[in-house]
C-alpha cells in the first residue's frame, strides 16, 4: 500500500463483507486484523498514473509549488511491496528529479534518486531513508509502500474522527533504518480508509502528522484522497499533496520501473 497512492488504494467497501475482529482484550491481534482488513481492500488495481501538485509552506506561511507525476505498479509476490516512480516537472530547478522505490516486507526498501543537475542515479541507503525528500516534510520512507508485514500492531481504542468513528492503532516499524519509534494511525470503522497518521521520532516525541483529505471513488470502487497534508510539529512547516488526475490499468510493466528509466523520466 503506497502512502502516495492513498499516497492509499482502497477497494470499494460495498464489495467487502463486514470485518470480524478479535476482541478488544487481545490488542495485538485486533490491531493486526484491522491492518489486514485495510490491506485486503487494496487489491487488483494493477498499475496507475497520477498528476499532482506539491505545496510547501514554511513556518512564516510562505508557499511554493511543484508539479509532479507518479507511476505505480502493484506487486503481488510474497514478501514484496508495490513499486513507484515519482518525477518532478516544475519548477525548472527541480525538473527531472525522480525517485524510484521498490518496497519490501522483510528486507529494507530499495530506493534510487536521479539528480539531473549531476546526471547521476544515487542509491538511498537505509541510514538515509529517514531524511527529508527534496526539501519536503515527507521522508524517503514515507513514500514507500506501507506493507502490513513491515510493522507490529496494537489496537488502542475506537473514537470519533470527524463525522466517523475510527480504530486507533499503534504500529511499530520493524524495518531497518526507520526514523520513527512508532506511528499511530486512525482507520475508519466503516470503509477502512486511513484518516490520519501521527509519527513519533527516535526520542518518542510527536514529530509529524499526516492528514488525509476527502476520498473519492474511481474506476467503480478504487478510493483516493483528494489531498494529503504532512505537518511538522518541530519546524512548523507543512507539505501538501493535491491530486489532479488519475489513470488506472494503463499497461505499465516492470520495465517502466528500472533504474535506467530514471534518466528517461523527463
């Protein structure tokens, strides 16, 4: 499941049977079951393309915009996650910058960054995945698929979230090099869509919050949020992603997600 594709791709809840969860007394099993139910509604989309804007806001409230494209490929192989390729088109100083991600479940994700100014593909090491991505409030690890097996889980409570009710679940990264000790996610109890994520840094302090905007259904039951906003509580900065278009089942293949494709992305 891609944060960028949500950065979440969700199947139509009307096509799913109501979830049966373990009892509240077994918080670990209940938390895992909620994550698995959310993941189960994210199957069969194949591949997708999207256009979006990235709006950066500094602590003083000043904003700047970037335009980018996103390509995604669903991967169903065991212990493997989805692939994605993000390419910046505007402004000129970032044009052609591209990030390729192969998500894994039991191994560190593979990520490569193409920097057109030096015409070089740079592999992102596990130690650097917690760093900011091209000056935004998203870290490299935030942009990889959030596969169920990459975390351990604990259900905390159910509570109101806007007009809905949400399961509140703690998840602890098990993958190498994470910049977070834990994440708290709000998943609505009706459609099992992500509504909010709190990120806690290596000291255990609240670092960032990701809020998911209104969802819209495409292609007879694939759900997308119209926008995402990541707020950094330490710096006061924000990064908002606003989706402008989606295409599904476009015929993308593995060859479109090679390291060589990074240099052709422009």
